[in-house]
C-alpha cells in the first residue's frame, strides 16, 4: 500500500508570519501532508508542525560539505528538521542548469543524509507537441534516479513544465499515460520497491481539479506550488486526496 502524499512547495515564498497556517492544515484527513518551505523556515516550521505534518527542503548540494557558498548540504536540512527534499524541480533545471546527472548526485546525497528524495521530471510543451513526452520521461527517470532506490527513499513527481504555475492541466488521459509509464519503468528497474514508490502529479493542482486528478490510477498524491501557500486551498486538496 502506498501512503498518499499531499506535498506543498512554497518555492521562494514564505515569512515567519505564514507559519501560523501550518496549525490549520488538516493533518488527520487520512493522507500524509508535507510542506517544503525555504530553508530559512524549516526549523521553525518543524516546531509549528509538532509532528502532525512532515517538512522538507527544496534542494541540496551533492556534496556533504565544503567551500560552496550559498548552498546547503542534505545533512543540514536533516538537522533543521526536514525528512524530505525536492530535487530536480524544473525551475532548478532551468534556472541553475541542473542535468539528470546533477539530480542523481543530489539524490545520493539526500539518501546518505537519511532524507527521502522527491525527484521531479516532466516535459516542456515543445516536447509534448513533438510527441516525445514518454521518451523524455524515460530518459529523465533513468538519469535522475540512481541505482538502489527504495520505496521509502524515493518519491517521483511528474510535473509537466507547461502546467506549473500556468493554470493549464493535462487531460486525465495524459496524466494516466505518463503515470502508468513511470510505474512500469520503476517496477522494471526496482521490482517491489518500484511498486511501492509513490508517484505524484504536479502542475496547477487546485481544490477544484484535485478530485479528478486523484482518481487517476497510479497518482499517489500531488506536488502543489501556489495552492499550498494558503491553508484553506491546501486543505481542499488534502481533503480530496484523503477521499480518493
Ligand atoms: C510546483 O511548484 O511544483 C508546482 C506544481 O506549482 P503550481 O502548483 O503552482 O503549478
């Protein structure tokens, strides 16, 4: 059984004042609730969470420490209270030139620190229109996830780049096709661990469209950007996931 996961990505948003909303999240609805705030808020959010929700980072460096100004090591996220880290988000792939190899190295660092890695993959509109979505997803999955993945250490987030922050969402058939493909690839490579690995959908998930998306087979939850910033919106998504 895969435990459903509602994961919020606050990106470069968030103030200490916003932590008040953490206590208002519906942590007992019947699915796991995770928030990934900026690194500066992880420790305070962990205090506010009181173990009701889990907390994660949004990136880590592939190395354990050293002369890397401005970066953060996976063990530092862990020390601050994180149990997850988002890796290879399309914004990092675009803004920081992260490749599949970079993401794979960061995933190993996350595992070394005892964090669960949420590895993000997804196609651009250009790739989808060229009919190459599944090719790209297969390449990203193979290159971004190192050997030795376990269901406890890995979550995959399928996030079409063109759906992130745009209000555009793929059809349920398109989501199903990619999630089925990811599940099959995980099972081929990792056997039972692949069967147990959660696969999230991400891209403009809102309370109004969440129930439809969560009814799609092999969708084990969502990675949510904008709608995770307000507790009322995120609760709408959490509620839909708990009922799915
Ligand atoms: C994201 O940041 O991973 C994301 C899916 O954003 P949004 O929900 O705002 O589209």
